[in-house]
């Protein structure tokens, strides 16, 4: 049963987008990735507004103190197995807002992050690549095909009947020695 569930999650992941306080640069790129130009539905990716049905949580922006509790609550509402993708420099590490009085930091300070997609903002191609790599990591490895065992080459009947090639001739000095030794043995 778990193979079927894994297959379904890999072939049709539903993503939930959560903006935790960003400049909207990453949000625009996420929305652009959902347009027909990039066609993420070919990978089965669907934007889902409810955390109760989502498989992957896409987090953009640095996590503020005000949003930290909400992010944790949304993460807890997602069914198992759940995955978090931090999109952009702010979600990965806090970005330019790191060290600010109301910024907790990156998404990994509040929830466990499965994949990081750096950039300010990352291109839609990078978003698609990151999610597809996450999905490929989830799918069980396919068994490698064993190479066919090669049978010894059968010799055609015509070639089997041909006599062996003559052995190369040995130099004259080597031929002479055995004859001399044979002569000594005969003399005794």
C-alpha cells in the first residue's frame, strides 16, 4: 500500500504557498511558475489552498515573529508525509532582513525544511527544478537492469573444421640446441 501512496504523491503533489513576510518577488515567481508558459501541471503539481490536502509547503520570505506561529500551525495541519521547500534567500536564511528585531530567520528556524531553492528571487525554472528534484528523491529507486549474459560465441561448423594455424617458427639457435642435446644422449 505504501508504494501506491508514494507513487501518488510523486506523480501528483499538491503544493501550498505560504508567504511569511516577503517583498513579493518570490511570490510573483511562484505564480509565474503556475502559468501555462511553464506548465507545472505536466509534473502533476497543483496549487492547493488548504493545508489539510497539501503535500508540499512552499515558504517564501523571512519568517517574522508574527508569522512563526501561523507557519508552525499550518505545517502541523498538513498530513504525513509532508515536505517543506524554502524559496528564495529570505526563506533559506533570512536574507537581507536577517538580524532585524522582528525576524526569526529562515523557515528552518520554525519547521523542518526538505529542500532549499536560493535566489533573490529564484526564476520559475529553478522552482520547477527544485520541486522535481524533491519528487525524484521521494520516488523509490528503480532496480537496475542486469546486463544480458553473453553466451560464448559459437563457431560456425565450417570454421571449426579448419586446421589450426601453423605455429611461428623458432629461431635457428633454439632449434640447434635440442638437436645437440639429443645427439649427446644418443652417444651415451
